């Protein structure tokens, strides 16, 4: 099949396919007329790349999976190099989750302080309109 048909089948653009080719992820075969020629194996490669990118993998991180498929394995993640990428990605995700949990805790604590301060101000003002404006007292932890 030609590049346009391949792009339609996998839901991408010919420009993206040429980029993958330039990065060595998609083999560049030519037919007798000089047109790029692709097969069903290329569809599998591209589906693997796309799935991983949908999960947040960088393009270069897909390389071991593509190479695993190219070497004849039934799945892109059935090679040690692919499993190593999974492990590394899980480590990155765990670190990000830890960072987000810490930020969430800080925001939750600041919310509690703000709500407490607002309740105190409302009590002091007798909940009358025109009472003192609440002040933001963010405390940086950098």
C-alpha cells in the first residue's frame, strides 16, 4: 500500500509517517515506481507507536517496542528492552504521583487555613456586609 492509504488506515497524516521514517521507526521501502510501499506489518508498528504515545510515551521510548515487532515477536512488549522501558516509565509515573500528592496536600492545607480565616473574619464582622476583606496568606515552601 502507498503512504496515503497507510495514513488513512492508522488515522494519521503522511507527514507523520515521513517523520517516523526519518527517525528510523518506519522502514522506507520503495516500489518499482519509486513510491513508498508499506504492508500489514507496518500497520502493526504504527498501531504500537500510537498506543504507546496515547499512554504518554515519548516517540523515542517506542523504539524498543518497534524493534521487538520488527524482529518477529508477536507483541512489541515481549522483549527485555521493552519491559525495561515499561519499568522506567512506571518509575517516572510514581515520582509524578508523589509530587502531585505533595502539592495536593499543600493546597488542601492552604484551603483549610483560608476557610478558617474566613470563618474568623465573618465572626468578627458579625457576618455584616461590608466587613473586612479576607487576606490571602500563601506561604511558599520553595
